C-alpha cells in the first residue's frame, strides 16, 4: 500500500491529526507523522501561529524536509496548512515522489522549483470561503497549477472554516471531512495500483 508522510498544522500534532492518520492506516497504508513541535499543541490557531513564529517558519520547513528525506523515496507527501510547507517542498524536490496531498494551503510552485515535477500527482483541498486560502493567494496559485499540470486537482468544499478535517477542533466539518477522506483514499489506492506495492507497517 502507499507510504505516506503527514505533517501537522500550526496547532500541532493534535488528536484530530492522529485520527486522520489512523483512518489511512486502517485502509492499509503506512503513515509517518513527524512532530515538528516536540509535543506542544495549542487550543487556537492564533496561539499555534505565534509558536511557529517563535520557532521560525524556515526552521519548521527545514525540520519537516529533513524528517521526510530521512524516510527515503517513494513517498506520498501530505500536510495540513502549515504542514503544506514541507510536504509541498518534498513533493517538488525529492526524486521518486509518489504524490502530494495538500490540505487548506498551497504555496506558489515557484517557491520550491521552476515547475511542478512531471508525473507527480497532487490534490489540493480547501473550503471555498476560507479567507486564509482564498484571500492569501493560495486558491489562485492552486488554480494556476491545475491549469498547467494534468496530474493536479483542486477540490473546494462549501464553507469558511480552515482546519475542517481535524475532528478535535471547532473548525471540524464532518461532511466535508468525510468526502475529503474518501478522495484521499482513492488517490492512495491509485498510487498503490500503479506501483503494485504490498502493504507495509504503520508507525
């Protein structure tokens, strides 16, 4: 099955992030979930972002990339919001990347390479009225990717919450989260069928 590295959002490695990883594992996939906050979690996005600024975003990016590179190649890189930074950079720069799953955020491709790597499928998921996605330019960058990259898909869900997949947070939207999870599992199944991979182990 697919081998996934999943990066948490600015509120840390919450129970909701762990629960999402468990859903993927229950489907037979191997899921690695690096903790870039050393066990710290935060009740609000504002508190989490303040902590991220304290650490420094570049340091978080470097830690995430190092954690992903240590796992070898042949991975699907996934991230929630802040976790999109290392996930997207790894997907664009590591040879042998199997795919990218980017939730709630998208960085212009030019930040990490000249173009999206050929043959690396990517899904971007967000709510259509999430101001952090729409007003900050993420949606425009994702639309540009889809227009230029056959392997790219953008999925927009009705609503205005940001971390709508995290079941431990007030932003959680169960209907949208369930649809996103189905699409993610379909994506991972397709990667598995392409490779003929055998099931691995979870950690």
